[in-house]
C-alpha cells in the first residue's frame, strides 16, 4: 500500500499527538486530561462540530454536500494499570498507568485523520463521524456510547476501527471476514468452607482444597464438553484465600476469564462452570457461588467491508488468524455492520516485539500513517455501490 504524500506530511503532528497522549494515560471513565487534550487538538485542527458524550467521550462530525453514507470511525482512549518499563523518553507521567495497549496510537491516528479531513473537505462524502470512546479495557465504553445514542443520533450506517498489533510486521494491514476476536466474560467463584486449625483439619471444611479441585475440574470442560473443532479458553488468573499458613480458611475467591468464538460455545462453557463448581465444592463439604460478568461479543467483520479494506490496503493486506483476545468494538457490530482491522507494528531490528499489555510495548509512529491511509480511502470505497 502506497502512503500518499499528503498522508506522509501528517507524520510530525501525528507523532506529537501520540507522544503527548502517551504521557497522560488514564483508566476507563477517568480520562479527563485525555478528553481535554483531544478537545483542544480538534479545535486546533478547525473541527467545528464536536459533541461531548458521557463525561470523557467525544464525537466529531464532518458533513458534506456530496451524497454518501454516514460512516463512523472509532478510537478507544483509555489506558491500563501498568507501570511503564518501555524506556521511551516520553514515558508515562501517571505512576502505575500506561498506554500499554496502543490506544495512544489509535487516538493519534484519529487526530491525524481529522486533520486530513479538515484540510481536504473535498474527500468527504455523506457524513463522517469520529468516535472517541472511553473505557474499552473496562467496563465497556462502547455499550455506554451506544446507550447514550451515538449511533442513533447521527444515523451511523457502518463503523470502522483498528488496533496496532505486534504480531504483524510494520506495514501490514491484517483482517478476516467473520469472527476475528472472541466473546469474553469474567468468572468469579467464591468457595465457602469452615475454618479450622491446620493441625485439626477434621474440624473444618477446607475451602483451599475445594478451590484447587474446582480449578482442576473446570479445565475438563474445554476438552470434554466442547467439540475439538470449537475454540474456547477458561483461565484463572487470581486466587485469594487464607491469612495464616497454619489455618484452614473458610473462604477462597477465584477470578478468571472465559473466551469463545460463538454464543453456543460460550453458553455451554458458562453453564458447565456453574454446575461443576457447585458439585465439586459439595464433595468437600463446601459451597460455591458462581457469578459471571458477561463482557464483549465476537468481533465479527462484515464480509463486504473486508473486501473494501482489501482494495485500499492492496499488497499490504494479509488474512489474520482468529484471536481469543476480546474487543468492545464488537458491541457496535451488534447494531450495525462493522470492520475492525490490525495495523502491524513489529520490528525485530528495533526490538519492537513486545505484546499488547506489556510494560515494554513500543512502536514507531510512522506505522500509524497506514491506518490513516486506509481510513481516507475507505470513505470512497465504502460508498461504492454494493460496499
């Protein structure tokens, strides 16, 4: 894919946007400095129509007399509770907070796109809606924006989003038709037993032992209750229980994540978790409470929109494998056709190889220009008949 001269000219400002935003990372629904920066940047670019949504979300609108669809482009704006170790000179100024998922790059891409649209209004067809969405990492800002009426108010017909991704080399644009990222949920299990002295275990009901058996038992679900042809994940990343090494605790908490590419598989997974956890706990004279926080749905790309991306990306396009990662962009796709694609940032020579959510994530801002080029060209292609 050729990055045209007028897009290349955006690099200094896009770099500044990204590095400024990288220094002020904020968690979901707390992005007050970020939102202020974005408002000031949009104003400096001459964007005349900007709407505030929720407390930290923004929507910028570009309208044209030329007939066309109402297309939305979305960026997430929140950061993660990660202490930065990237070594970049523009490191996070908020201790224990970092743009470790590349959302600073997404925002810079969107601001670069806004600058291009402001300087080239002749490229606009119909209405272009830029959505700056809070809380992608949690609790799910996409649904909050939908509930606030963003899609309905502006009559959005299709939506596009992207994510920088270190699995792909610099210059690559990756996507696939249908399910590309998984549905996910959080599972919380509380095991209740009876506390006792460690030297007198017969007087208690060991919640730790029951919790260990529950974890072991639940890992049979994927191998024995689901088809080998279906992909699913059940992972427990947190266990909390006990206050002393010689006391059997009466309560243990387990926290984990569930992932699947279909609602049917997801429902089977969650149902079996509830049943097995409860029954295994009983075998140890304990009781288990199971609670789910159902998060995001499958990122399912519209086939015609993927074909449009192939046209604009040209030889930079590759077909992505499916990932059991999750993205709340999927909530927009529950309402309207959507396209979500990856922008490669991997460069082994520069040691730009760290995964998303790593405290060492780094990438070159020049890669953001590929996203801007795709956005600009998609306006035309998505307005062609049948797109």
